C-alpha cells in the first residue's frame, strides 16, 4: 500500500534518490542474509537490483551474457552460434528469455535428468553437451542452475557446475526463485555452496519470503555487463548526478524505464520480521511439509514420488496399473480443487503425474495441513469406491 501510495516513479537516481539508495541497501542486506560472497554485493565489487519477476531477471542476464560474448566474438552475426544450457527441470522462463534475446530455440540445450538422481543436473552431462557443441563450431554461452526447481524442488550441484562453467567460460546463473529463501537457514545454506563461481544469482522474495508480489532479487558480479547491454542515454534524462557517474541509475539494470519503489516492501519485511522470525517461518513451513509427507507415507494407498525438497511434496495415489496413474491422479486433483476447500497443482516428472503440496504462504498452520490431508483422503476414498 505504501509502495503504491507514494507513487514513486524511480527512472534513475535523480528521480528518486531514496528509492535507489534503499534498493541498494536491501539488496546488500538480503545478500548478506544468504551469505553471498562480497563479489555480489555493493559493499564488495558487485551489486543487485529488484526486478518484478525471474522472467525479467533472466532476460536481462541473458542479454548481458550475449552482448559480452558477441563483443568477444566480433559481431552480431555470431548470435546463431551461442548456446544456452539448462536441465529439463529448469523453469520455462529461461527458454522464453533466450528466445527474446535472439538466441534460436534450437540453441537451447536441455540436459536430461531422472528420478534416480532426484532430477538434479549432472555436471558430466553438461560437459559432454558442451564438448559436442564446441566440436560442431558452436559457442557455449550460458548455463542456468536451479536451487529448487518448479515441478519438484530439485537441486543442481552448484559447485560442480560452477567448475564446468569456469573451464569453458560460460556465464553461470543460479535460479533460486523458490528455494533461495530457505538458504537464510544455516542448515540449508550449503545448497548455495559454490555460488562464488556464478556470474549472477536470482531469488524471489515474493515466493517464500513473506513479501508481496512482485519482488525478485538479482545479484550480479560484474554489473557493468548488465549496464553495457541495457543502458540508454536519452537527452531528457540527462542530469549532473548521472554524468559524474557518482550514482546508480537502475533504469540501466532492467528492461523498462519506469520503476516502482519495490525496495520498500523488502525493507519492511526484513525490518518487521527480523532474521530470527524469517528463519522460523521457513523452518515451520518445512516442518509442516514433513508432517504432510508423513501422512502420505503412512497411507498404503498413496506414494511419495519425489522425496520432499524444502517444503514441497510430490505424491500420488498408487494406480493398479501404471497406465492409469495420470488419469487417476488427475481425477483426484479435480475432486480436491472442485471442493473449493483447497487448491493444489500437478506436475509430470520423469513421466509420472504427481500432485504437489507446497507449503509457503504467510498464514498456513498445521490445522490447514491436517484438513488438507483429510480432504485428500476423503476424495481418494470416493474415487477408489467408484
Ligand atoms: N524459476 C523457478 C524455479 C520458479 O519456480 C519460478 C516460478 O514458479 C520462476 C523461475 C518464474 O518466476 P517469476 O514468476 O518470478 O518469473
């Protein structure tokens, strides 16, 4: 409400010094909560920006990586050689972003994952794909690793992928949109080990960090690449502060010119709750997801398909025959959602149709989880009777 009410239109520093300065401050705060290396922080050698969504962050980082590579290769005609690597679990937004920055869809290489490795991307497979492409005269550009994939919460091995990215000089981006929030807990921070090898990292406080839509943090080690790619210098925006290069103009860190005072939201969340309460929020959601997982595991009619990751459980009603699995669970999901008492979503992972239970909103309590499980059992019973 404050962010809308103040109606700040912060194109550049001069149009709202407060919005700009506070944004840099909260990005450093958030980065410190995640124990990001100082190479990503303003207090070190990098910096961060708030975007509305990971989609925007993906477009901007891909544009920065593209322009850096094209400069080295000597011209735009090389754009068709640039290759992007991601797992088959990576959010579709990176595919869309690659296309938006002019990389042909056929240059987007999916690395296959499987249930046996928890749908995590293998660095050996990435290496093989890169080697193969280099032999074909292509230029590996960008590797996207995810901490907490959308469908099932899979976690890519950042340190191993970082080494491959370094060796072949790829831009490594870490998409921690969902599970980045969990890395404020000391016991979960290890998922970010190796982050020092990345070029950029993004996470969405609007997913699991009690922050209202829309809010995506993007940190970048060498912000000059972002600015080189996205900066514009129209006469109407010229001002002394920008000319002396003494300030930050966030218009050069994003697609749009106009921008809101998003920093206020994250500032309020961090100040209002404090680290201890935010850690408590993540831990209590994970413990509710564990509670849900235990309910499922105890009921023979169901099975956990992908072991819980963070606060996300992928499960299904066991089919009598595998071929019936998708239809049975699709009907169960419809029965749950049409009750109006809960709303769940599904995914297909490794060819298996699963129902997803993701705990993460501000007001969820154990009693809601218990009621949800009762509802699922009731609807499953109805289906099985049929
Ligand atoms: N990356 C991951 C891992 C996600 O789970 C999502 C959304 O579900 C996104 C990216 C896209 O985020 P946004 O809606 O902020 O673009």
